[in-house]
C-alpha cells in the first residue's frame, strides 16, 4: 500500500470554529466576530462553502458557479477584510469546498444552461457525467429533466410550460424557472410571425427582409450533433450574431414585436383545447432535454446525481480541464495566502479520490510542506482511511460518534430494543433492517443507477458462451443483492490497478458470500461472475470484447467496481 513520507508536516490548526455563511451571516459579520473568537482561543475559522449558490441558499452546498464568490455573502473585498482580520490575529481560515457536484435548477449555472441549449456539442457537456446514449432510445442525445410536478401531458395542457421572448432569444418557463431553447427551434415561433408581418408590410419591407434573412441564418446553423470543432465554434458565433439581430429588429419594428407576441400567444395554447398545444410540444421535442414528471427520475435519469437529489448534478473533476475550472478560484486564494486549509466535501463521489488529493496537493502545497486538507468521509466500523489519500484525516464524525457513546448507557440496550419492538412491531435484526433498507433504496430512488449497471453487466455477459445465459433481470437481481450486502460505502479500483486493493478485495468477497447465503435458491455462478469482474479477474482468457461494451476489455469489472456501492450506506443516514 502506498505510504506518504513528509519532510515537514502540514500546518494543523489547534482549534477550529465553524461558521455557516449565507445572506443571514456574511463575510462582514464574520469579520466582526474575529476578536471574540481570538478571545476564546480559536486558531482557525472553519467556513461553510461560500461560492455562488442557488439564491437564498442557507448552507452553500448547492453551488451554481465555481468561479465566483456568493454575492449574498459578500464581495472579494469583504472576503479580503475577513482574511486580513484573521491573519492579524495569527488565525487561519479553513474553507469547505464542493468538488463533487453543482446545483442545476437555477439559471446562474452557466455550464448547465449551455448543456441544455447545445446538448452533447456544448463546451461543458463533458463537465457533467451524462449518458447521451441511455437504454431508452427516445433519450438519445438528450438530458432527462425530471422537474415537473405532474405528468408531462397534464402539465403542458394546464399551461404550466410557457415560451417567452427575452433579449433576442426565447426560453421556456416552468414554475418560474427559465430553460433555454435551442436557436434551431426558434423558427417555430418566428415563421408564423414572418407570415403575419409580411401580410401587413409587404414582401419588400426592410423589416420583413431582415426577419427572412434571420430565418435563413438559423436554418444554416450547424446541428448540435455536429462533431467538427470548427463548425461548433461557428454555431456559437452565429447564434450570438443572430440573437443580436433579433433584438435589434424587435426594438426597431412594432409590427414585428406584435407578430412575435401573437405567435407566442398561439404557441402557448388554450386551456381546454388539446390541439392548441401541438406546436409547443413540437418545439419542446427539438430541445437537448426532455421534460418529465419528477418521479420518472428513479428509473430513467441519465445524469449522475448527488445520491438521488435531482437538482445536484455530479461533475467530472477527473478531467484536468474540469478540475482546473472548478478549483481556479480556490487556488488563487490559497496562493495569495488567504486560505490555509481545505475541507473537501464528499470525496467518495469522485471517480478516483486518491488521484484527486494528489492533484490538490500539487496545486496547493508550498515546497515540501503539504497543505492542510481534510475529507468529509464516514468510515464504517470495519474500514480504515486509505493510506494513499494525501490528507491529514477526516472531519471527525468518527470521533463525535465515540464521544456521543459516553452519554449512552449500554446496559439499557435490551430494554430499549423491547420497547422499540412493541411500539413498531418490528423484530428483525439490525443487519436485516439495513439489508432490507438498502434494497428499498435500490428499487425506488436509485433504480435508474441499478438499471445502468445491470445493462453494463448484461453487455459483458453476452460476450461469451459461458455467461450469455445470464439474463438482464437475473444480473439485475444479483447485483442488487450484492450491493445490499456490501459492508462499506464504496471500493476504489482505478484504471491502473491490476488487482483491487487488499481491503477492497476483502469487502468484495464478503459481500458476495453474504449475498449467496441470503439467496440459496439462486445459482451461485451468477454471483461468481460478478465477483470475478469486481476483482478484475479475466473470466474468459483470450476473448476479445466486441463493439458496444463500454467497460475496458482488459478490466471488465472496473466500471461496475467504481459504482457498486451506490446505496451501500444511504440507509444508514450517511451522505
């Protein structure tokens, strides 16, 4: 196992004081608190996330821009004054950072809005973990947006989805939330307006000719599945030019404004007249996203989330460009000497936490002295913190759990258990309760993730005669049972491994053995098949993988291994 050797230790704070920053408690108010904290003997101010978040956020974990401070908390000058006040008192600042996900239900998230507008060709499409070719073919090239409070058709005909004009473009409004509309779909609004204004002003009117020219320009925009980079840059450039032309035309011509208003009114439908919504449905069908009832997410969502929270989409910081974009502001503040430590939120959501911490240290450390980094990581009773994580430790959940134990009289355990059983009627063991709860999570809120992994297993099993009789449903069943029996949060197999870490291997074998014991009527061969993949064993020596298999041919279990514990601790209240 890798071992860290340090010439000088990181600067470790003696005592920390956590503050929750939001619009109710700002940088300025925290600055005023500095003398009081000093008098308490605090050596480090430990802050909640303070980058731009969803408006009104009280906790700051729903970040919408990783490149800006949250204006509700304060400006850069306000932050600098806080930093100066701490440094004057020889106090440090430990900042909470969120590299795993972003909030996607606010228009201030420019990256996500660009993805919704441009689909797979967006410059930010690879920033998010989106499956552009999910099992459901109707979702090819689209992002499922489960944001509706009712069935799509009912929501549409209740006029809760409307299209509006703003600053040279068009957007859909749903529950006061604005979603971009692809420029190539704008003719559905503009063509009826064109016919009306032409009838009023004549074919040779300058405004008519300009609107006609705009429609021609839109028709020549490259499609969103265009692979050529030059053509994509062209589309971005021409879209902006087109937007400016539309805005100028709307400002210059009252007739055009009225015609567009009439077209939008007709497009948005009449309640009680189902066919009046056909144009709106056609417009929405041309987008890089598909609106759906929020309950659909459990089965069909095709972007990775923070657990089952649809509003928090995972980001791919394993990509060097994404890593730099997400951390640029943090590194700037570290190099200015204004931040002396980082608390990393939910590193287990990252593809490779160990590699992430290495990169983080490379950017933050000064000479041979490591930078102070701690991780929000909950360790199971039978789990050790990984030695190859370049961090000082965790944030102390384990310590607090032990500390709370001092206030619990274990001698009353049997009495409380009897009381619980009488009150609830539940007499299962705790182990069975956890097992059943994990299965419930997998079949409800995380059914989609289970479906995706099962599909990967199915494609692998089809590659050889020894495993092709494993059906999709049987693989789904066995994988669900394996996950429900998994003793820790996740494994950490990487693309460079030839064998899982010994601790990971122990947990994998333990989960498979438990799953077999709980399912004696199921052939053990299917569990052996899954175990072989998770252990990176080659089940079919000399067999090459055919097209369509998305996992690396030499390590077919890698993708499943990285995600096998998607619900392993959720039922224990862990996040």
